[in-house]
C-alpha cells in the first residue's frame, strides 16, 4: 500500500504579521513507517504542540493519506485571535487516525489537544498506524482511530 504525505507551507511576509502560502507538496512512500519518519522532521509525536520549533517565520500543515488527491490548505484568522492559522481541509475518509495529548497538572490545570496524523479508507492502514504508534504512547499521549459516518 502506498502512503502520501501532504505538506503545506506558509512563510511570513517581510515587515508584516501576515503569512502567505508558498508551497504544497505530495510525497509518495511505500510504507507508513517511512512516511512517519519524514512527518517527524517537522512535527512532534509528543507534547502539547504539533510543529517543531516556533511557528514565527513559517507555518506547516501536514497529513498522511492513502490517496494522492490534493487536500486544500488555507490560511485564516480564528475569531478573537490576532494570529493566522494554516490548516488543511477537514478529512473526508472513513478512518481518521489521531494523537491525543492530555496533561493534567494540579497547579496549572488541563492541557488537551487532538492532532490528525493519517486519514484513510483502509483498515489495513489503520492497523499499521496503531502498530507504529505503540512505541510513542505514554501517560500524556494516546493514539486512536475515529470512524466517520458513511455518506
């Protein structure tokens, strides 16, 4: 089975707070493990943030899929926020393989977020995802598969 890594990048414009989409690439891999290695160069598999480093000069949005179909990326400013966010369109596949970060600290409260890593229509790809992600599971990070409704 082939896996495709979709990667959208937006760079900050000079003398401005705004970002501009600069590239969108799709890389093909023979296995989920190889796609995950490239994914990990830019994104974390632990912690409460997704992108490595500070997202001050460039923003990256990535997703692994089993289809080569392009995913639309967009820059937008969430309501009541002063910064832009780069996001890929919501998944349309049956299975959504995610990472959940949950940290409960008595002094600071709760930090929780869910990050989509893989979207697919194949159960075999989900099994491969769970097998590879077992080594990253700990008390703060868990991995699960969400099944979307048939349309």
